[in-house]
DNA sequence: CTGAAAGCGCTTACAG
DNA sequence: CTGAAAGCGCTTACAG
C-alpha cells in the first residue's frame, strides 16, 4: 500500500465505485451532468482510497499542467518573497502549483532558459516580476510560446497582456505630500535605476507634489541610485555633506533609505530630529531598523493572488468571450506607513 | 509553428532523423549504445526543430517527474531565500525544476497538504527546511509516500534520511570565543525557540566556550527568545536595564540581534563602544544596519546545491549499492563574519 | 547498435 | 445522466 508507485489510479476508483473512469473524471473535474448519488458514491471511494489524480497524466491528456511559473531576478528582494508567498497560497487553493525560476535579466542564454522551462513544463501561466516583466526578449519568448502571462508592476501596460500594479506616481506624490505637510521644503530625492519602471514613476510623483506646492525639484538635491543599500548610502553622503543640506530625503525604495540612515548615522545626524527619511516598499527591514522607516506599503501578496487568479480563471474562461482591456490591468490600493523616521521641522 | 500546442514531438524528430523514436529517446537520455553518427544526426534535428521532451509524458511513462519540491514555513526568512536560490540554480543545471510550497508548521491539515502535493506532482525529491524538517508528522507523510527527502539543518540526523547542515555548536563556540578574546566576561545570551533545533545547539556552543574559560553561564544573563526582532528587542531591554549590565550580547540569530541593536539605541547605549553585539546567520540585513553586525555565515546556497545533488544523484544511482550512512549527512563549513558591532572592552 | 510494441493514467471527442 | 474508445508523448521491457 505505502510502497512508492503503488498508488491507486482512476481505474481503481471506477471499479470500486461501480462506474466508468469517465464518470470518475467528471466528478473530479466538477463537470455538470452527474447524478448526485453517483457523485457521492465516487467521492466516498476517492476518500477511502485517498485517491489523487496524477498531474502528469492529466497534463498529458488534457493539455493543462496545473503549474504556474514565477520568473524573478533578484531573490533577495522583499518584493519577490511576498509575491511568492501570495502566489503559492492562492495556487494551493485553486489546485495549482508554483514552479520558480531565477533568471538573470542580462543572461546571454535567457531565451534558451525560458524556452526550456516552457517546453518542458508547459506551465498554464507565468508571473513576471520586475525587471523581467519589462524585458522585451522575455516577453517575446513567452508570447511566441503562447504562454499566458501576468506582469507584476511593469513599466507600461501592454495591450492584451494582463498586469497588476499599484499607482506608483500617486503613492510617491502622497509620501512627498507628507513631508511637505511636516514643513519640509528642501527635500532630496534618490532615484532608482533607469531600467526599472518604478524609478521614473516615483520621481514623477515626487515632482508633481512639489509643483503643486509651487516648488521646483532642485537638481542639486536629485541623486541617482540603483535600489541598493550602497547606492543609497553613497547618494546620501553626497547630499548630506553639501553646502545646503536637505531637511528630508525621499529614497525611492527602502533598501536605499536604509543606506541613507547609515550615512546620516555616520555623519552624526539624528534621524528624525536633524533629517527626515522616507522609503518605498515597506520591506521587512523597514520596520526593524532604528528609527523605523516611514514608507509606502504595496499589497504585494494580494497582487500576487490576483495574478494567479487572472491566469487560472482566464484559462478556464470561454476563450471566445471578449475581455475588456481595462479589466486586464488591475491597480490595487497602496498604503502610507508612517513610522518614526519623519518629523516636523 | 508558434501556436500554442503545436510543438514538435519525439515522432517528428524521429521521422526527420530517419530513426525510431526509441533511438531519439536514447540520445536525449544519454543512454549508451548509440552510434556517434546516429547521435549527431538526431541532435542536429533536435536543434533544428528546437525540440524539448514534454515533462508530463516523460513523467507518466518513466516514473520520474524531474521536479524537486521545496517545503518551507517562513517565507520571509533569509535562510529560505538563499536555499531557494541555490536550489533553483542547481536544478536548472541538472534538468530539474523546483516547486515551492509554503506550509504552516502547525496547520491542522498539514498531512493533507503534503499528500496532495506528493500524489499530484510525484516530485523526485523534497527539500525540507526548519522547522518542517523536524516535524514528525511531515516526515511520516513523506516516508509513507516514498518520497526521498533531504533535511536542511535538522535538529538531529535520522538514519537513512540525508541531511545537510553546519556545525551550529562549533560556530556558536567560535563566536563566543571572539567575544571572550575581546575581553568580555559578562556575556548575555538570547535563546531561540525551543522547537527549532539550532536553539539548543547554539546555546551549547556558547556554554562550552564559557566553561573553557572557567566561566559559568549566568542565569540572569540568559533570556528566552523566538528568533524574531521583537523578542530580541524585549530580551535586550530586560538585560540592559538590569543592575549589572552585560558588556556583550550574543543573540542566537540575526533578527534578534537587530532587536538588540534597537533596544540599545533606545536606551542611549552606543554599539560597539558600550556594548558588543553578535548574531547568527549573516542575513541580508546584518550588513545593512548600523553598525554592521558581527555574525556567522552559513553557506546556505551551497547547502541547497548539495541537497539537490543528493536527491538527483540518489535517484539515478544503482539502488542496490549500499550508501555509507556517513555520506548521507553532510556538514559544510561556516564562516565567522567580523564587522563593526564588536569591540574590545 | 537499433526498433516495434505495450503501457503509463488521465481527458477528449463521440455515442447512446 | 453514463460509457467505450482513442490518444496525449514519452519510456520500459523485450527482441533482434
């Protein structure tokens, strides 16, 4: 019984229940048109035998793999961890499984790696995280293979390709407004890398908020960054040792904001008394550092759940039914998380 | 050509190469006994058609799924992220794929969730991370299903079940020795949760090092913790507001050490001048906080690679060949990472 | 060194 | 509401 490989098959269930395997299949797939008593009888046997349909057989016969792929680049990023968590849970609820693949955005054999995964596994859908979701090569490979995709926070929406995001522009505007409302006027901004879409969006929100207060972004207070701790620290070092120090710094992600905290600390500046600092992401570390960081929380797990649903439902749905393009692009609500790294000046 | 589902099959390759499908299969599986010219011809067609065998068909016919499962509990833990990274890379190199599943260690339907995954996917092997690798229910479910497992840093080795770990006792001893060599004598210790095996091992190493210096662990300087930031902060608060403050704190993981840093900061204590702090894990945050944390690095990615290899090679190997029990339990080398949170007193 | 046949465990048309 | 047949795309014995 418990030996490897000797598991019950659909034939065993059918025999035991006194029906054909087709009927067992119907019950298992929740197909309509099965008498309730028949259904109950089958289910009882399924339970007794602890029968579970074998995925490889279903996949081979039915053309669906019940596998969702998650493609990501930086495994240490808090964003990816939350995406994965949300996605595995929703997959389990829907009877799917999550296969993960870590890819380098600039790997020479990127195309091949994707082809290999797609052709071997035939996942029913693929979730792409930044910056892979903005990589034309990746998108082309997936499109050609016919694999349905959902893009998480892509740079720009692509017609016909579903996406889930928050409104980065608005969120950045809001957190800038928070600083402005605290009386800050000399607000520095540390940008993200130009190959990540969120970078431009967050800067845009920052600039918009300033202009609404009749302020212009000061070029001397704008520094480039690359979403890493070190780049944030270095940018902050420049900003804080300049002639006219800013009273607040908006680092466009949390990792860089942590770098700002470290630089301030080293320069003997007290946060938030001498300097207010805000980040973006609400990473795990944001709540753990001292002082805890004011930031923007993306509902990443919820975004991932939504992505899985779009893939699975879209797979089930009547393909002929036209989908409203607007329904393909979801924008979920973000949340301002005000902690102790900001203070009125 | 590029439409979904119209991919080439082994029959197409065989026809094009002028051989039987069996020969194509032999070439693809690196089976011996194929003439070189035949092999080359087949490979050429495979390349031209961009043929990849379909996993579900291989799995159904051959009984191997080319899937490795990763079971984990806390997705935010740095440990899990590194395990996953190391495992996906090695899987790809070996032609396997990684399926991830997040489980609650105390979920009432844990058994069912595992059964579902195992019966549906039939993974060729499973990697278990703490605390799941110490959960008898999990181990029993997997044993009964006949799924080969590798335990990552389990509490204790189980005969016949491969494991990979570092020597927690030794590592804790070494980092304690570092503090002792810096002149610290009043060293506090914050324990991990009792359901995680590393907790006891690290404490043992700590106590052993003290005793080697003719010191006895002082009960007043030993605090319980749960491997979380908050528990470390609270434990440190008690330790540091006591009558006789310790001059150093050994938090048995990094998350708790970050809590110690926060507590010290709040109490106006300068680390490392007033207090030395060490952690364990070398989490991503350990290098990012101020001051950067002295800690122990586990070669987690390497451990994960080794785990994948044991699973894949073990699967291939001649089952009749007896495996030396000692070869089943790998102990990889850790590394002391000395940063700025420690100073001589 | 190579191949024809059977079969893995399901689902998809197609009947009734 | 239910079933018998065919087939998904491979690998495993078994021959030669």
